[in-house]
């Protein structure tokens, strides 16, 4: 059975700033910000939340199907998907748009400043969740606002369980809209900053928000993550990274781990650890789709990381 991954496809231009933003941004001058960062290292990578999640899920042996809208410049990415044995069956090309473009600058503290041109992503509502028995689970990750709302409703109407993952799309939604999306969702995941914004916009606390879904997952970077389910909180430790090279896409890798754990009926403690390890492996590599492993290698590292079999 397949997981339908709804979200953005994008080309990521990744730039590394060999210093810290805080050394160049004066707090008392943020109202008139005018800064320039010298970035001697630059790369162009395949990215986008849907592409990244699907790539990681495929490495684990999952069966992801990407649903996204892309532009006239998508051919190089399409060739990459083919090399990775990822289907473009539900990817819609819009000839008058660019594929999404992310320009990401990362400093030595792993802080990031990102500029994003959505391009074809803004028209994601032109795609609809397919009514086919091959889709057993879904995820609504950052995409065009109308598309995210539409796809959440379509999953709900089709009785397909799904994860709500608003990510960097959080600012697009009001508190009322976020609550409506949570009510449709089976599970929801946020990083700690996004979750703070969710609380601020909805006026609800952690326990109240956790009651709206079967599981609420909050990632805490190097401090692991927390999974709130059935009135309990499960603490998930971080999996130690061998090297920290690039945090871009770690959240997407984590979400692929959630999908894998859920579809393979692991308990939440194991599912969270699978997700945590995927994030650690990703951060050891530059770019979002440049890491590789076999499932046996992943299971061996899981044993090493957590002292138990996967």
C-alpha cells in the first residue's frame, strides 16, 4: 500500500555562511535591517518537502507517491526521481510556472535564513487526492494554502488517515483555520517553534491540542522529540549524528520515519526513534537527498543508537 505525499517540490540553492548571523545582525537595528552575507560555498539540490519525504521513505523500503504541482523547468528533477525509482504519477506540470525555488543560507550555528519562490506550488489545489485503494495513508506537508486545505478535506472525506505537517506554511493560517485542519487530521507534527506559534494562534495549551488528534508530535532539534498520545507523553531521544553538515531537510526525514513507523504498525516509542535516526543520518550529509543506506544498515545503526532491535 502507498503513502500519498502532498507537498512542495523545489530546487534548493543552499549557501553556507562561515560565521554566525548574530555577529552581523544588530538587535537595535532590526527595524532597518540591511545585511549582506558572503557565502563562498553554494550548491543546487533537489528538494521540496514532498520530494524529501518521499526520498527518505523510499530508502526505508516504503511506497511513497508524490502529489505536487511543478513548473516547466522540472525535467532534471523528473530524471532524478526516475533514478530513485520514485513515481511522478500524481505530479502535475504547469507550463507557465517555475518549479518552487528555495534559497537557503545556513550559518555556523545551523540557523537558517530562507527565501522561497512558490511558483507552481501556489496552484497545488489543481491536484486532488486520488480515490484509489492503493493509497492507505497520507501527509499534508507545506504547499499552497488552498491545496493544503483541500487535500486535508479530501483525505478526511475518503477516510484516509493522514499527518498534518504545516511546517513553514504555518504563517499562512489563522488560529481558526489551524484548528479546522487539526480536526480533520489523524496525526499532527510540528517543530518547537511552529508549535509555539500554534499555541499562540489558537489560544490552546499542549493537552488541549493533543486531544484533537491521535498523536501530536513535537520535534526539539538536538533535544529529541515528544509524542503526545492517549493522554501520555513519550520522550524520544535524539539519535547521535556522526557529523553535523547540513540541517536542511532533517524535519522532512523525520516525517518519513513517522510514516514508515505508522504504516508498519510500530509502537510510538519505536516510530519516534526511527524518525529521529533518519533525521540524524540526513544531517550528516549536504543537501536533502544525498544520503544512502540499505534497510539492514539502518536497522544495525538503530541497534547501535538506541541499544535495542528495531
